[in-house]
């Protein structure tokens, strides 16, 4: 007879947190990993390094984007109550990371990096130097909502239809928009590209593209149900 192999049960804890300095994905991930290591929580080891905890962090925050909350999944070997996980991480993280929320989620559900299908951004600043002829909302709802991306070598351009990516766009204040962008065929759109197209700014494709004087803040992430509805993570 073959011996039965006891596979340990894994518990997935989803945390929402903020960082005290401008976002840098490698630094954020490293700080979170160190907090888990110092917390004393019974973490499942990562496959790449058994001395590290298994984490799922994401989706990655783009260049020049601020964030009101980052998300990560932590995998534990014991069923620790969310409040105890919250307290352990808060003690270990110090001032660099502030843990906002901890909840247990079913292990079989996708990780937070794969679950997010849309993101809402706060776009705010003084748009008057560009003298836009219409609001961002009207532009994105129009037929000419098109971004032309130029490669860094300036020899290749790509046209991107913006409307499929736009789940919603609201203007609560004169110089502020709430822009919700969704994933299309596993592709995402940078909010800077949508705003640059609206303002008539040339877009040089690359990680370091942004617009001076305009803030882009990722306000929340959303998952999509079987009916196509979006729900906050």
C-alpha cells in the first residue's frame, strides 16, 4: 500500500496597507516580507526561498502613481484569527507600513494580483494650461477617444482605443476626476495615457511617462463577478 501524504492546510490572509513614502514596488514588497518575518506568524515558505514567506503582492503600482491602499495575500500554516494577524504585522512593521485591514479569504480564490480587474484613480490638478475644450468624461465617451503611443525611438506608433478600458469617469470637482479603468484582454491602460490623450499631449511609451502638475492616485481595486459587475476588493 502507498503511504498517505499529509498535505498541510494553508490559510490565506488578505491585507490592505499603506506605506509612508512614495511607492516603490521592490521596497514595498521587501518591507512587507520583513514585517511577516518579524511578526512570528506561522507562514508558508516561498518556493524560491524557504526562508521567506509566501506572498502575493499586487497588482504592481505604476510609475508616478500614488496609492491610498496596497494589497497583499499572506499564506499561513495555521488558522490565526485576522485580528491577531493584524496586531502581529502592526507590531513588526514599524512606521513604514500601516496595516488598514486583514481578512481571511478562501484559499481557492485567485490571489489579489490576479483578482483585480479594474482600478479607480483620482486624477487631480490644474488642467487650465492645456485649455481642454471638453471635460475628460465627455472626451472618453466620444468617438475620438484615442491615444497615440510613440515608441522611445520615435519610429513606431500605436493607436489605442480608450473607450473599452473606461468603466466609469466622474467629475466631483472642477479639477478632480474619478477614473475607473478596467482590464481588456488581460491588458491594462495607464491613467496617464488617457489624460494625456484628452489634453493633446504627446505620449512617449514607457514606464517613466507622466504629466507634470497632475496627481494620479490609485484609490481602489475591483474584482468582476460573473455578471460583469465590479466590486471593491
